[in-house]
């Protein structure tokens, strides 16, 4: 991610290319290293990055961010550093960052941001200058190969003269090895990281072969160029077919150059065992503040993007596994104990809250989280994942019976036996009986809108005791306030329940509530549909 990202003016070309297979890893590589298309630890265990970027060079005092990112179950943090384009991060500061990485049991990808947009953005450094910076802080990095990755230069070319990327990247890798660096190296694509001219894709095999340790991983940044599933899968297919290691080193859920398909990015990364690192924890400016995952570095103030990447489908909580290096590098083969039988509460037409007795783990790696399944014969469906012994499900079908159970998983990937099942039935909703809800956009402006009223009407034949209305906020929208209802938010799903004074409705009677939403500037979407459940 740059300040700013360059605009991409060309369409993606055909992805049918011929590439050489990557050579086998050299025995000289130590610590984290490449093995075919995968990254493995020193003990041979596969490691898949699930993390976020942190703009350390601009917010050097926000050192608590490392612990806060870890607390949200990330196993990787990509740390922005500078060698002089911004306030330099000297060896002493880098040593402190390294200490924070180890202390918080995080694999850290250290990146030099000075190279961002070289050839297009004034003041950008060359990759050769980036290598000079890494040499100046080498004393802080010696012996850290087990948990530190060196991302030589962020987005090292803009959209001009990108043909120079191949020789510049090859030279940077060769020079890093000549200086004695044995770390896993990461190299970013040109075109502001998005490689829309396919320079990295078409030359990756030659660049990989130039590393005498064969220990370089390629990094693609996915923003507006990657706005369809076809473009994402095609790009990943080429690297997979060529046997070359790739990570999604940056991506977002929205951007000024287009609307990236984050759902496909995350799903494909999980399916293929590819690492991903979202941009970014907090502190964005220049019109892309919506890419903050938390507000003002507060881990309790997740934005909609933060909710998506941490708690959503194929998100960090559900898929992250801590590096075994931090637990002594041993192999844990003991599964966690079986979770307790889940109990259901707060059942609505589209969701429910489940709680259960927590599992324990004696294998040494610790309980990483829980997966909740719907029992459906031979094809049980994963309904959600949680880092704790509680989850609020959303997106369920109204008036439907659900039989659910829970499995625990540990850091090493061992899975417990299934808990006993519990059964609940969602309430009638969506206007098919009980009640209906319809909203009116009262006013709107570039950065938000007010819906007033949302009219709730009892369509049944008896008085209601209460009602629940659910609706989904468009991507990038966040709830700013509400009135005449008790409101909770899970991801993009908003649940509004009656207040103490407006839950009782006679047949055909109505009441109302309202809410305010903020949205990215220029976005014109509004909430368009509502589901209602009466009790």
C-alpha cells in the first residue's frame, strides 16, 4: 500500500504463459524457507501467513499494536520501515521491533517502504538503496531467520519503465546474499505491487533461480486490478502451476482504483495454502482511511474491514496457526479435549448466539479456536469460527431448524472430537408472517445517510411481545448511531431489537426506529432490505 497507490489504466492480459519450475530449496537455507510453493519452518512444518501490516515508521510509539494484533489471532505482522525517505528506523529501533515480534510470538515481515512507486513517484528509492539500508541494520537481524522475513522493498516500481524490475530485483537478491543475509526474502511486484503488466509473473522463475539459496517468495498486492474471481484465480494458477512460492502481501476490501474481491482473495488463499497480509492495522491517511482495521489503534474498535478480515469467512481467527518455533519447534500430535455441548440463546430469524464449555490442550501448542458446524448427514456445513467459547451466528435461514456441534483445534492443527449436538429453530421472518420491516432513507450525503423511520408492522393475528429486525450494511459502511431500538453489530450484519417501550404491537399496529451510517466518500449505496421476526 502506498501513499497514494497509482491508478491502473490497463486491463489484465491473458494469463497463459510458459514458466520454468522453481528449483528445489538449497540446503544452505536456515530458519523460514521455501519448499516448492510453500513456506516451511526450520523443523519442516508448513507455515501459512495470516496477518496485517502495521505502519510502524509513521507511528513508532504504537508498540502496543504488536500485542493487540496477536490478541486478534494473527500469526504475522508486516512492519513498515524507512531508511531515510521518512524518519529513518535505525538499528536500535529495528532491534526493538524484532524483540516485540519474538515477545508476541509473531512472524514479522520487515519491509522497506522507501522504494514505493520508484520511477513514478518523486523521492522513491531504488532497490539498491534499500539493500544498503538492510545492511545498515544487519546487526539487529543476525540470528533471526526463524521468525523474521525481509521484504526488500515495498512496491518497488510504479507504472513507468517496469521492465527494469527484473534486473533490479535479481541484483538486490544477489547483493543481500553477498552481504551474508540468510533470511527468507520477499520481493514485491511492480505496478504499485499489482503487476498488471505481468512483469513479475513472467520473470519470477528467472528471479527465483538467481537466489543462490533458492529462498525467495514473491508478493502480489491485490487492490482494484483484482476485482473479479477470474482475475484472482488466474494469477494464482500461474504461480501454482510453475511451482513458485507466492503470498498476497497486501490487499483490501475497497480502494480508490477499484473494488477488490476480498472474499475470493481470502477463500483462494485458504484453499491453496497461500499466505495473506491485509492492509492495514490503523493510521491510514490520504483518503484511504477506510482501510483502517481498527479506529485510532484501539483493538476494541474494529471497523467493518477489521471485522471482515479477522472474524469473517476464511478470516484470521478461523485460519491462523501460530508458528511452531514459538512453542519450541516440537510436534504436537495431541488434539484438544472435546468442547461442551453448545447452548443457544438470542435466537432470531437470521441468527443465534452459542456458548459452550471450553476445551483444554495438553499437547503444548494450545487451543487456537473453535469451529461450529451444522449437522447435515454426510456434508456438515461450517457455520462459523471463534477464538473463544462463544459465537454469534448470522445469515441463517428464517423458520429453519439447525442441529449444531463444535470442534476445537489447537495451534498445531489438531482437531478435537465433535461435541454433543444442540438443536434450535430460527424465528419466522422476512415478511412471511409475524412482522415486516421497511426503511426510508430520510437524508444522505457523500459520507453517510440517515434511515428514518424503519417501520415495523405486526402482520400476525396476536399482539407481539417483542420484535427483531436484521439488515446488512453494504461493504465499507459502518453504523454511526441508532435510536428507538437496541442495536448490535456483527461484521456487516446489524440486529435491532425493540426497546422496552415499543415491543408490544397489536395486530396491524406499527412502530419505528432509525439509524445513521457512514460510508466511503463517493459511495452511493444504502441499506436496501430488512428481515423481521416477532415474538
